C-alpha cells in the first residue's frame, strides 16, 4: 500500500492481499464467532459517541426472501443499537436463509427520502457472471480485487464479505448527514467503475441498498459456499478500519473538494475577464439533474409548509405526490422509484401502501413503458412516455408563493423575479470569494477617497489628472469620488 491511501488503520500494520483473514476462511468454512451478526451490525451502525448512552436515532431495515405463497419478500425495521443486534441474532437462530440488512440507517422507512445517516460506501461484485472469475474461490477473487485497488491507488475496503455467489466490499466511514449524499454517490460510482471487471453491480449503488447479513446462508449458492461471512478485513474483525470520508473521496474522485472549489472560482474569474461581465446563470440543469433538483425542491417545500411532521394538508397531497413521483420516474430505477413513492406517501399524506400504489399507478405505468422502450405520441411526435411538466405548471398546481420560494430556498421551482434575485446573490457571493468589497464598503472607500482629493486639490492645487496618478485610479473615479464627498459635506 502507498502512503497516500486515505485509510485509518486500526493498528500500525494495515493488512495486505494474501495476509489477513485467511484464518477466517481456511477451507471455505466461515468462523461465525469472529464476524457474526453482532459484529456486522456494530460495524455498519456504530453507537453515537456524542451522547452519554451511545443511543442513535433511526432504524435498521431487515429483509428476508420467503416463499409463503403470497409474497417472496418480507421486510421490517428495528431501532439502531442493541435492539437491531438482538434481532439479527434471533432471526439467524430461527432460520438464517437469505437474510439481508440495510447498510445505512433511516428515520422510519428504508428509502433515500427517509435517510437518517450515511456510514459506509460499498460495491456488490457479482463475479459469478464473469467468465474469468466465476470458477475461482472467493478468497482468490478478493485477493485480485485488492491488487486492482492497490494498482489504482484506491484505499482498501474495511472488509470483504463472501455472499455465496459474489463479494461485497465495504468502506466504513464516520457517520454523515443526508446532505452528503451527492458526493457520497460520486464515490459509489467511482468505486464501482474501478471494479467493473469483477462484475460490479451498477444498479446496487443507492443508499437504500440491503446486502446479506454475515452468518446467514445463501439458498441459491453452491452447498460449500452457502454461508455468508468475512473473508478479509483491514484492522480486526471486531474493529475494522473506519475511513475518513473526506479523505476517501479525495483519493477516489478525480478532484478533491478543495480543487473543485478552486476550479469553480478560476472558471468564474476567467469567464468574467473574457466576457467583461459576470456570468448570467449558474450550473445548467438538464435531464436527471433537473428532475433531481425538482424533487429536492418539493421536499424543501413540504418541510417548510409543515416543519413539525412534514404532512401536507388535504387538497395538496395528491398534486404534490404526483409531481414528486413523476420526478422520481426520471431519476430512479422503477423498483426503487416505487419504494420511494411509498415512503413519500406515508411521510406527506399518511397513505397506506395499497393507497399510494393505486393513486400513483399512472406515473409508475409510464415509467415502466419508458424502461421497455415504449414511446408516447405528443403533438404528432414520439416522445418519452414519462410525464413532462413545466416549472410554471408545477408552481401553479402547488400554488407556490414568492415568499415560500425564498423561505424554503427553492432552486428550480421559482418565478422570474426570484431567479433574478438568486443570480444577483450568486454574483455577490462570487465577488466576495474573490476578495471584492460589497456595495457599502465600496461607497465608504469612495467617500474617503473624495475627501482626500478635495483636501489635496484645495491645499496643493492638484488637478484630476494629478490625483488619478497619485491614487492609481481613473479620472472618472476621481470625479465621482469628489462629487460624493461634496454632497456629503454640504
């Protein structure tokens, strides 16, 4: 490993390929006592060190594949902490086939819309789908994965689980608030991109993902690979290495956060120098980025209108949920979208799963048509089957007032006046970052210059040209400063 890798080893000798955890999987048999469900839950959902009792808010989501003739999947939530650990141990005692746990914590329901905290990055490797790797032992594939990461200068994961027919690589981090989701998602995509050759599942990168519980069994795997468990770790099984997310992101992504800020400032400065005027707009939003921002605005509006519970009053629910569901249809896979819609319906309207499914069926149907390639006809042309909605239409439907646009800090769902205000705010902030003075400071400085010029003109008979040379400014600025100073004195 190179010195630049952004990990915090649990000891002074971080593990290397072919070294640690071989004793955890010597002959294909997992040592349950070393990294069982308790250690797995403690690693993914650590205690809150800022409280005296270590209790955190939020829930862990459990899921299990079942065959009861009605559903093939059941899911439930348990509060983070000791209750979740006891639940994990109990469910394995009762029957440990195909048990899954969420990698993140949530407020009430498993969904990105209800995310409580981020505490890990991960990549699911379906290496059984790759000809080169499908016949290899899990430990051999894990060693190859570590070698690939080391070649790319990417930090080693905290641990690797063998899941029966694949591997899950997990990079534990400190707990992050939901607002870190955009950069967290970038790290997810970068890690998956680095491990593409091992069958990295690009559909399993969202924050609401569940993976198999350590100590459970995979009913679909070969008999000698059924048990799920750790085959490699950095640190020790009870305390795997926990990365600093900011350092991990800087190591994985093309640019560090500091470089991004610097580049943005440089581009803005170059643009103003080239054009002779400030930029007229911020980042252009298109496609999925636009609809993602619309969804964020809708959430901000909902929380502003009811900051206590977030529930919308009757008369607003159907329209708000229709627009929100439509935004999700442009940014999420259909299955993920349906789960997020159910959560939004419970949060904003208190609807049951069946009620939200019935009311939002048209949006889901359109999304499925779009995925299958089916087009809709609009004004004689074939277009994407999903609904397209103009900003003005959404504002009218939801009756968003200008005061709400400002107070909720909306970015897209705004009128022309608010858009101009936001542009002025961006320009002011841009000038401030480059060290420019605000208008009041400029006026005060100009008044002081004018007073000095009036004094030197009366005392030494200096002309405007002389004063311009003296103070290193234009004669026009001298005239304006002297005029304002006379007005202030008289």
